[in-house]
């Protein structure tokens, strides 16, 4: 049985169509793997940025002492100390904002964003946080600022033991 040229053309079209479908499936798998890799890298980048910030604050005694005092005290700081504190906290908030924006676009999951921004809830009642937010809120993405406002308005008061003043607590126990 001899095939005509037209029949060979039909067989070639079928094989070509099958090859296109297989190629599209392969590309789809590659895109899916690539998207997963991007999400993983983004989650890592968010964590590394905050890890670096925490290490920078926590491993330098002078910086750590200033940050702690500025965050917990109602007392006025010098202009230089207040500026340094605002820049330190703003660095953390830029990382928080990054996690918010990545979650909004679906690059990282909202559970990670919420875990990262839980630190805001932990300090929301502290004087330094209130000063920071009053002065720097307008420097952030409006969607993120609204998100933080919602966190600040929540009727949840988390006690973060690290920011307690043991001296003030011992004085209140004596009364």
C-alpha cells in the first residue's frame, strides 16, 4: 500500500500536533518549577533581610541599648538619637513592607507575612513605636500603612517580655 503525498502530510500534521502538546506540557512544568523557585527565593530573601536587621541591632551593644531605650521610654531623646532610632525601626518596617507586598502579589504566602509582621503587634503599645508610626507612616506604601493600622487597631495586647521594665514591675509589686 503506497501512501500519497497528501496522506504523508496528514500524518506529519498529527505528529507535529502531538509534539506541540508534549512541548507545551514540558514548558508548563518548567514554568511551575520556576515559579516555585521564585517563591522560595523570595521567602528566603524576606527572612534574611529581617535576620540581618535583628543581628545588626542585637549584636552591637551601643545600638541595642539605644534601640531598647528609644522603643520603651517616654523620655525625650537627643535629636541624633531619635533620628538613629527612627532609621533603625524604618529599616525593619521596609522589610515588613516587602513581605506585605510580596504576599499581596502571591509571591509569598500570607502566613509568612503574618508571622513576620507579628513583631509589630508585639511592640504596638510601646512609646517608641507610637512615635515612629506618627512620624514615618506616610513614607510607606499606602496599602501597607493601612495593613499596619489594622494591626495597631486590633484589640490584642501581646506582652513581649523582652520590653518589660523589671524595675518598674518590682516597684509596682511593692505598693
